[in-house]
C-alpha cells in the first residue's frame, strides 16, 4: 500500500448520511483508534459495501487519506452479530456501548484495550437474554481502561483503606470515601460492605474474581460516574432502561 493508504480492523460505531449517496462512518479501529471515514456511493442499492458496514460489525477496512476525511475503499466482514442484535433490548444496549466509547475516545488515539473490550461486549450482548444487566460491568471496565476508575480499596479523600462499614460514594470527588471522612455527616451508606465487594469484582479482569452483574447500588454508582466524567448522559441510556423496566 502507498503512504496514503492503510488497512486495519475496525468496529462500526455509527454512520450519518452525506449528500445523496455517501455516508460517513465513525469507526473504532485497532491501529489508529477512532476515525471518521466516508464510504462513497454506499447508499446506492447496488453498493458492494453497504451491507458490510452494519452498526457494531467488526470489519477489515482499507482506508485512503482524503483531503478532509479518510475514504473507505474496501470492506471485509470479520464478525457481525446483527441477527442477534436486532432485538430491541440488545440493540439498545450495544448502541449504548458504542455511543459511550464514541463519547470518551479522542480521534486518532489507538486504544487496543478498549477495542478488545467493545468486541467482547458486543458479542456478550448478542448472546444474552438480559443484555441491560451487562451495562455496569462494561461501564466500569471502560473507566478502568481509560484510567478513570476510582480506587476501590482506598478513600478518595484520605487514602485510608475501607473497613467493614462499607463506603460512601462521593460523586463530586469521583470516588469512594471511608467512614472517618464521611460517616460523621450522618448520611446513609452509598455502598454497604457487600456493595463494595461487588464494585471491586465488577471492575476486575476476567479470571481475577470478576463479577458480571452489579448490585442495584453499584449499578447506580457506576452509571453516575460515567455521567460525571462525560458531563452528560449518553442518549441511548434512556432507551436501555425503558426497555428494561417491567
């Protein structure tokens, strides 16, 4: 390939129309991180690329440097879970994952750990009967990969270890607090001892005592942390929880 051309594995995060026949795709690539690239003529009925650039598919793309945007010149499907993701709850959950990654990740910054996390998370959603329950672990693992997860064994204010009383959740400080720093306020525990253990296990790597599902309190705390770091809630979040409601 020339200096202006490259090939990489990528996950399709989203797409938007451009003109009458083109579409701009936001891709999370393995080699370059997040990239916007245009697929010319992809909206025409006979386009060879249209069916391969499905949302959340993992693809192998050939890219050519254009004047303002990369141009997708070739696409090959690696993995597509589209049939399984067509369920409303699964699609909403996977879309939330893609949107959250899109919001957190800066363009042209390779993040192989996040790439692997999203590949695994989309596959897990496709195979799950209750995909919304996977959201807290994905959120916390993403925060860990970004270096934004709070310490789960030390107070955010004094650095002391937590004890059997559990922990207080201090959103403004972006972490968990101990009894000495927060107990005197008389507030109810944000996380009891079992919640703290769940919080630790939820953020652990696979095979290291990891938990797949969050307690109600931990799920709320992790969701609030993501919102705090982003400064807003992802749009897909409302639909996920609406579909999860009994």
